[in-house]
């Protein structure tokens, strides 16, 4: 992918994350890349983002964007990511995936990508320490637990809560709303559990425990990760600041993807 020509990049999903990445690519990576195209289920969102970029990218439908670019960035949804991967892998197109739950729902997609020699890139997202976790995956991980605590409004509306008749609207104290596996967490909270999916992929540890709490005292999302391995014990706690573009989006999620892009297009890479 990294040849002498400028790499054509397409972004699918033009919300807060897509905008943050588009502006970063257009400004910081313009010597090696071209922000070639944008796509969104709502074309108006792509058109609005296009207006903010000096060298105007094209606005395409998803299939046309996949055909026309060298690197695809998904910043839309689990459903969109699943569709994009199915279309991009047979065409040999590398993809950066932000809706990581799509990979957990269909792990066979990773085998297909490997067989085709297609790279799928997963940013560390709203957490830190993924490199260390990847290193421990070569050793002996004994247990890995993710406890995600969110303000109630960050969870309200999930179908799982409706089915369980869990009402968080007038919550006064911390309530645990979910305990289970990553696969079940992705099913129950598809919009809230990218962190768990990233941990599973980084660690290759199949028994990741996920705990989700609603805490009315919080104003931000907090992810606490505890890893026990033969080689080390690690405790990580990340309190995420909201993005200025969208308070529901983690600023760190955007920065981690920008960092991944910078690593891809730089000859100086730490830990690569």
C-alpha cells in the first residue's frame, strides 16, 4: 500500500469521528495521501463535511468509494462495517475498522482477509495499553476483565435494557446492568462495546469478562481493565474526555485513529 504514489483514502461515515479523521488527513498527511472520497448513509452529512475540506473529496455511494480508493476507513456502524468488509476483502482493499464489534460477530472475516493478504487495521480506540496486551498474548494470560462505567444517559435506549426492563432514567446509585462475554456484550450493547471487542482481538484471549455499569455520578465514560498473566499484572483506567465535535464520542478514539494513520504513513514507528 505504501508506494511512491499518493494513497487514495476513502472515509465511510461522516459523523464526529469521520470529520476528525478527514480534517487530519487533509492537513497532516497531504504529502503522502489524498482524501479521495466520502460516503455516508445520509448523503447530506458527506456533503456538509466536504465543504470543510480545502481540496474537495468526491461524495460517493459506499460501493463506488470501495472501488475507487486504496485504503478505506470505516467510521459508521457495526452494520456498515460488516458490509464494507464483505465488499472490500475480495477486492484486496485494506480497511481501518472503528466499529470493532463487526469483527467479533463474524471472526471468519479475519481468516478471509488473511487468505487474501488483506490488512485490517484496528485502532486502540478509547483505551490505552493495547500494545502491552498484544505482547502478553504471546505469553500466558490467566484472566482479563473490562469494567465499563457510563453515565446512565450513555446506555439509555439499548434494546437489552428494554428487554430486561431496566430503567436508568431516575437512577440514584451505581447499577451493574451487564456481566458476560464479549460476544454477548456486542449483541446486547452494539453501540457501547468497541473497547471489549478491541481487547479480545489484541489479546487473543477468548475468556474476556465484561462488566457494564451505569453510574449517575459520572459525567464521562470510564474503562477499567485488569489483566493477570504469568509475565505481568496490569491495571489500566481510562477516563475519556468527550470530543468537541460530538460529546457522545471519545476524543481518544479519534486521536488513536489519527495516530494509527500517522504510523502507517511514517518511516519512524515505535513498537512496529
